[in-house]
């Protein structure tokens, strides 16, 4: 029994730190936790508390794994999308209200899935059906928003929403199903992160109903197409122009939102200035 527990601890540590290849991780989950590519079987392990199948697998969902993002104690979790950093929220943070400020329902995703920032502000319904996992749990689900990424194997979620989904307050590796959904709509907002500069700007694009795939800025009657800097931030050279400013935001589903009448018709403006 002690040998089995020691082996479990070693494998779990390797999975979390990324030293165990993905194929090995999947094989271990299949053998040790009963995770397969097909529909899950009913569980007879009483440690999971809830029989498998109490929550069905959502149509169109993809199977993956979820771990706990080990950053308890942050009022608002940091993240590479830059949606939560101080300069971004100094003048307001409406885009954080539905998820980051409501049960801390935010997660990180693997670097490959992150797509250089396209996943920023994207929402997923994450479901744990009750399948056997590394730790005890019970079936549950929640809608989460992506605010970060890293060298991880799946969804790495804040402790609050991890517990909401799995019933587990400690951690572990849980097989889950995830499906992209629209976020609760918040006003599309542009935040200036490189201010008081007529030659260059970097802005944060937040809000709306999902991640953004293209951004343009009209300044003094001329349109500038911005390029993604990192996460949910975009930048462009401005050729020393000033005047009335507006933005066009194209979301990953092709819908377009315009943000007009910005900054009382003035440019440049200070860092952290917002328009929505």
C-alpha cells in the first residue's frame, strides 16, 4: 500500500511540473483513473461521492484534464492576458465582473491552446462528470474565462472554481469535458497602456462576448490596423497624428463591435485611459 502511494505521488508530481510526456500522462490517466476516449463508465469508487453520469457529457465537448492553479490569496489573479494588471484596471474593470470577481471563475490554458493570445477572454463550460480522478471529488460544472497560459497539460483553474467544479478543495488531476461558449456580455472596452505618445500606442482590448482576433483604430481620420503584442494587448505606430479616436474590434466569431467617441476627441491620452 505504501509503495502504491509513493508511486502515485511521484507520477502526480511529474505530471504537474511537466516532466512526464503528454502521451505518458494520458496513458497513466487511462490505466490508473479509468479515463478513456469513449463515454465514461459508471464509477463504483465511493471516494468520488457522486456516481459517474449524474452530469452528462455536453454535446460537442472535448475531453481534457483540469488541475488547480496554485495562487490562493490573490484578490484578482494575475495573468498573461493582462486583463487584471493594475494599469489595465486603474480606471475601471467591468470586464472582470462576471468571472474574475464572481467566484474567481478564471483559468489558464496550455501554450498551444492559447494561440498567442486569441484565447484571452474566451469562455468555456467545464464539466466534471464524476469520473475517477487522482483525488476524491463530485460531479459539477461551471463556465470559466481564460486569463492566462503556461506550460501546463490542460485547464489550470483558480482554487475557488476548481472546488466549484469538482468539490475538491485540495487539488489533483481531474478528467473534464470543455466546450467553448459565449461569455456574459460586458461593454467592449479599450484601455491605453502606452499613453501620452503621438507616435505609438499599446492598448488592452477587453469585454464583449469572446476573444478578439483583429483590432483597428481610427485617429484623426486615418485608420491604423493594430497587431497583437501579447495576450489581449495590441499596438501600432501612429505617425504623430492626433484628433478624434475610435476603435473597431473583430471577435473570433466574426462579429464586429465599434467603440466611438473616445477620450473627448483628444489624443494622445494618459496611460490607463479607457473608452467603452
